[in-house]
C-alpha cells in the first residue's frame, strides 16, 4: 500500500496537464505536417520542448545565484534539481534541462526556463512586448539548438526500430506462413537501407564541429564535475552523442541486415527441402497410379468377352452341304458351320445371289439327307432355266431348302 501526499498528487496533476499539451501539439503535427516523427518512428511521441518563465523565482536555482530559497513549490513543476541542466552563456538566466524527469514518456521532452527579469527591454527590442516578445526571442535564438537536439530523437527512433526487428518473434516462429515471412523480411530490408543512409549522414554531419555548432547558442553544464566534465559545451556534447549513437546505429543495422539475409536464406532452404519432399511424394503417387493403370489395362485385355461366341468343339462341329436346285448354272450353294444351340448349321455361299440365308438344319437325319441331296446334285447334268421351266419340274420342297440362309 502506498500513500500519496498532497505534494505528490499536485505534481502528478501538473505532469498530466503537460502531457495533455504535448499530445495536442503532436496531434496537430501529425494532421498538418507529415514527416519522420508524424509517421510514428517514436511510437507516437515527438521531441518537444516547453518554454517556462517565472516571475518570482529562478528555475533550477544554483548556489551561484545567491537568491533566497523559493520553497518547495518549484518541485511541483520539476524545476528544482539542476543535475541535467545547461546554462546559457550570453543569457545566464536561461537554462536548458533534459530530461526534465526520468520517465519513458519524457525521454525526448526538454525545458527552456528563465526568470522574466532575465529578458531585458534591450534584448526584446524589435520582438514586441510581454510574453509574446519573450517567446519570439527564444525561438530565434534557440531554434538551431533544438534542431540539433532533436536529431537524437531520429537516432532513438531508428534504434527502437532495429531493436524490434532484431527481437521480432515472427522471425523465429516456424509456424508462420513462409510467404508472409518473406514479405516482412523484404519490408525490413527496405527499411534497413534507409537506416544505413541516415546513420552515415548523421555521423558525417556530427563529425564536422563547425557545421554542427553553427549558430548554436553556447550552453555550459550547471554541474560540470557530475557528468560532463569541464570545458564542454552543449553543442559539443550533442555532436559527440549524435556521432557515437549514429555509429552504433550503423553497426547494429549492418548486423540486423545480415541477420535478415541469413534468415531468408535458411527459410528458402527449408521451404525448398519441404517442396522437394512434396514432389517426391507426388512422384511416388504418380508411379503407383501409372502401375495400377497398366495392370488394369492388361487385365481388361486378357479378360474373355462374355458376348463372344464359345470356341468350337470338334465333336459339335460338322461340315455339311445342302443344295437346292440352282436357279442358274453360275449359282452353287454351300453351307458349313455350327448350328445354333449346339446343332450343326451350314452357310449358304453364292457367287451372285444369296437369298434365303437363315434356313435351319437340325438333327442328324436331315444332315444325312442334305448330304445325299448334295451328292445327287453334283452327279446330275446341268439343266438350264428354260428347260427346267419347260419340264415344269416342281420347285424344291420345303425340306430341301430348310438348310437356311448364311448366318451373319
């Protein structure tokens, strides 16, 4: 259980109001000024700096100020401690503090604070009067410094991006879709190219002290022995920090890019092996199907046709010849073959006219009679149609022509 005293509650309320102001400014920038920070490189955060002027006290009081202790109310605004405070050289009353307090949401939030008496009428000549004049004066003299300080926000944004990429759980998940993973890797490699270009340019710019510190207001640390040492200026410290972090960013980006390339190569190899296994299984299935098709075809060809006639048996087959009286000397009748139902049957073969083909021969008695008639017809002399008509020989009997017509 924790008890929040009134002082802590008031400080929390003031920080909440400040956070609301920063959010409104960030929303306006995102809606009207697209850019790197509006695109969300800092997860919705913006480098912000607020200008505070006090009427009755000096912010971040130092022992050299020789002023009376204003009391605890400065702590409510986080304007009491001077550990991370820089003092302007030409304007000793103006002080730059960053970070204002330790917190994730204020890593890129700074404060320019001063006492109103530190802005003399001569300094504000040409800038107007009142609070508006102090704001314009601070903007014209501190704008370059704030732009150099905001470069750390660019570096920090790319650092977060590389850290997220390096620790991305999807790159180590074997259950993700390969195509989606490759698309993510492609997007990350594209971003890596931007990071490499930015880090090289930042490091080159920060290494040129004359360019980096041009028109930057001179600030000295309020407590030199604590963190920064003596003789260093805010411009030099920002240049060193920007160069050092840009170098780290370049090295980390190279390592992350190599990691992505290696991961894509491993992913491609794994998918190729998996595809090869699938191809091998499909090939085995196709071979089995082809073998089954060949076997089925061979079985179909060797299987007897149930609709084809049974093979002839020598005991049930007899050659016989039945002849009727020829209607012309060129016509002869020969009938040979099995009879339907197992009885002998003949075929009527002729050179010209093949009529009355389905005459049936049944029984051994008719078979012998047909043979005798055929033998007698062969011994008899040929008779012309006219002589046969003149003699009015009766037509062949029904028994004679029962041998039938040729089976189709």
